[in-house]
C-alpha cells in the first residue's frame, strides 16, 4: 500500500464542510430533507430525450452547450438595454452545481475573499474553500433578509458575493428594493455578484422574484446561475446554465470543460423541450407547493418553542427551535423519531438552532413529519 494523502484543498474541505452525505430514507422514515421536487418530469421532456437517442444524437455537443438551447435560454433572460442576449452569452452546465463550480474556480484564487450572506446553501462556501479563497460569512437580519449595514461593512475589498434568490434554506425572496440597495452598496467596486436563481418560479402570493439581471446597478456585475432541476422537476437530468459578463462566461467555460466536458446531448434536447412546456404545467406544481407551504405555516404557527418565518419562495421552512441542543444533534434525534430534516448548522454559523424542512413531499408525509417534529421539539427549552 502506498501512503496516499489527499491534496491540501481536500483536507481543508473535509475540515470545514458541514454538508452531509445523503442516502435514501430508511423504510418507515419520512424524509423532509431533500431539496428535490417530488413530481415526475413532464412526458414531453422525456420524449424529447428518447427521440434524440433514437435519432442517434449521442455524440459530443458543443462544449458551451447546444446552440439551440443557448439561443432559447437567451430569449428568456431579462431585457438588457443596448445589447440583446445571444447564444455566446450562455454556458450550459452540469446543473447549477456545475455552473457554480465553474464560476468560482474560474474567478477565485488563493486569498480572494468571498462574501456569503448566511444561512446559505452550503455548496457556496465549500467551493470557495476548494478554490483557495476565504469565506466571509455575513449574518442575515431577524427577518432572514439581508442586514444591509453588516453587508456594507463586509463588501469592501471582496472579490465576489454569492447568494440564492429565492433562498435555500430560508425561503425568503430578495425583492427589487433589496437588490437595488445591494447595487448601491457595490457602486464603484469590482465585486462580482453570483446570483443563484434556481427557485425563481417557486414564489408565493404577495411576493415577486426579480432577477439580479433586471436591476440596472447589478446587471453588468452579475453572474446569473440557473437550473432546470427545480422548475421542471429535472434534478436527475443534471442540466443548468449561467450567463453574465462575457469575460466571466468565457473563463467559466474553460473551467467547466476542464472539469466536465460537454453536457449530455440528449439531455440538452430535453431541456429545449422543457422551455417550450405550457406554463400551466409549471403553474400546477407551484400551486401544490403553495398549498403545502400553507400547511407548514398553519401547523407550526403558535407552537411553543418553535418559530418559523413564513417562506416567501422555494420549498423550505427554516425552523428555529428553543431547545438548547446543537442542530446536528436534533437532526439525529428526529431521525430516531423516523423523520429526516437538515441541520441548520450546515448552512452557516447563524443556522445553528434551526432545522430546514423541505415541503417537496406529499401532504400525508408532510403532516406526519411535522407532527413528529412538533412532538419532539414543541415546548422544548432544554
């Protein structure tokens, strides 16, 4: 046996990462842990992939993505005054994960500081560590929106800021006012903004998801990351994309082709079909999530020892509990009660004392899982 040791970056990642290894839920256990739609992919999308395979469309694609897919994506981006979006502005990636990985590895190096408002999707910090950068976690306000004063103190000298909108894990939606305020804070700086907008269609009544690309003061510094996974229930298909400043897109394309090569050709044909789906198909899924969201808010409201900021978008509830135990311990306890959730500490220092609940589950499972959570944590203070 040779004495093989992981590279320094992997050692650092192993030490810092709080992301769990996800496995299938054991029999009899309810999973409210997965950030995955529980709907099947639309038949039209499946048939497009099958047709591509049967037609022999099984060879390498353009490494930036099929021109037809990139052109279709470009038509759906927020209007950009002065120059229309085109296929060359788009990089098709292996899901949003591939897009995020490509842009971070392309733009961040040793010593570069990246601001991440948290709680936040844990992949962001892991990628910065892998690139050799430094993570600067910035806590959110009590309402789980940005604390603009704290952000203002953190942003000078940063190379990048990463956030999701709507947010995983908090479910908040950063509105136009908030995004414009961020643009004002960044005026005159060279901070690159990475806006992960995977949940952009999953927004509830009274709220509106605005792309950072639609904000004039952010448009020229924003890398927009998107995926087909959440909107079209295509998590296993692994197709996403990014766009933004052309030099950043080109750099990310170099990183992506080095890591991954081109995305599966038939899957890209399926993605084109997804973009052409009737809006009612997506709307029906959103309506189901809305009903589940109302169920979550209703069941948890007024329970002693539990506190929920009602989700504004996505399909997560970020639940604060009063019990004086670490969230990873609480997650293990709940697993013994046959319900799986995610530990708040996974999402950053401010996530401690919380658990993340996914309502991408059937209403029966959701109700049963919530009952188990309430029975275990409701009224707890120690």
